[in-house]
C-alpha cells in the first residue's frame, strides 16, 4: 500500500516535525510520527471513511489525530487513490485553507 502526500501535506508534516523536535524532542517526534503514519494507513485502508468535508472542497474528507486534522481525498490524477492533502492543527481556520493547489483532479 502506498501512502501519497501532496506537497502541501509534506510541508505540513515537515513543520510539525520541526516544531515537535524543537519543543519536545526526538522521542516525542518519533511517537507522534508513528501515530500519524498509522492514521495514514487507516485512510489508505478505508478511503471513504472519516468526516465528509465537501463544503470545503468536493470529495474532501478528514480524520483527527490528536491535535491535528488530516485532510484527504480520492484524486483522479492518483488513479482514484486517496491522497493526504493537508495535516493541520485543529485550531486552524479550516475553510480558509488551500487543499488542491498542487494536485490535478
């Protein structure tokens, strides 16, 4: 199973990594990262699960992992497979986010 992340999601993950390392250290980052990967795997196993976020973008769904919201959608350019589009803190202004800028479909 391949887990695909958009460029925005990869930047989000890099930001989370950097902040966690600086604030809580390597061990906490590794624990948090493992949890995120398990969340990505759950999305890949059930790409129609999670919460419907169609009001933000057609076909958009999300699941929570601790204090972050993982947004994903089935993307035509990825063969209809789910792609992680954003990983954002739950306090972000969700309607103001951009989700699809770097993926066709």
